[in-house]
């Protein structure tokens, strides 16, 4: 499947176009790059299939919520509704794990961001006494694997943290969106195909990511080369 997303420019900018396309298409670009930020043919293929699967789910949700909309003439790429259920499941199987890894990485990064922005001691999770990646990775691994005999921070840093670095500002933006939704009284985390249909949410994620780029790059412990960082922009 050919990639539906934008080409990455020399400055690693990825345009999220909220006009001229259905919102869910633009949202699917953002969320697929969040899960698969790597370069290369394999990542491009994963993004293409995942993008189509997310658009398929968004169209199903729209039809379920508004029957009249499913019968109204509209611009739509046939590949999205024609994707089979098994193709959707296959495309989203790996995506789900990567998506939640980005949220875990954002939670680990937040105390460092707070310290860098406010120049004060950050809030640390219960049981964490010092601001280090190892301490926070150990805490997060305990939460993720409560039945394990011992936490494995090295595994967390290798499997979750480092692959998330190219999209860490966007992951932090997504974390902030979920925080606002919880404070607004939302009891459960909404599915991704609902988020990618909201221009307000997409705008919040992208603008937050853009605002945090310099801070993320300035934190020595993160060790993110500027050329590796994906820079999302509203277009």
C-alpha cells in the first residue's frame, strides 16, 4: 500500500492539514507517525496500512452516530471503507502497543519538562525519590508489569523510551489532552478514532508539541539529536 501521508522534509517537518481534507485523514497522519516515527520502507508501509485502518474506524464511527451522514454524498477515498475487518485488525495490532508506549514515555518525561520550564523541583510519582531516567523507568515498569519478580528499567528504556524520542513532544501533547479530558469529567480514555476526528484536539496536540520542541531538545538526559526529532506543523 502506498503511503497517504506527507513526505518528511529535510527539516523533519510533517504537515497536519486541517482544511481541504476530512479531519480524520489529517488526524490519522499525526497518530500513525506517533506510533511509527522511524524512516525506511517498513515504517512507511506500517504507516500506510495503519492510516487506512484508522480512517476506516473513523468512518464506521461516523456512520454509527449519524445514519443520515452515511447516506449523504461526500468525498471519500474508497480504500478506507473497503478495508476488511481482518486487514484493520492486522494493521492495528502493532500500532496499539506503540501508541501506548508513547503515552508511557510522555509520563516518564513530564517531571523533566516541569523542572526545565518552571526551574523548581518537579512532582515525582509515589516512591520515586530522585529525578533520573532509571528511577522513573523502574517505577513505570512496575506499573506496567505488576506481577513480574523485579522491575527492568533497562528493558523499558530500550523498548519504550528510546523509540519514543523522535515524537516525544507530540506524545507530551497527547498526554496533556488526556489530562484535560479527565479533568473535564471523562471517566474512560476515548478511542483514538474519536480523537482524530476533533480539529480542536489535533490543534492542541500539534501546538503543544511545537511549543515543547526546544525544551525537549535542551534536556541533556534525553540526548535527542535535533535531526531525529519529528516536527509536526498545522498547515
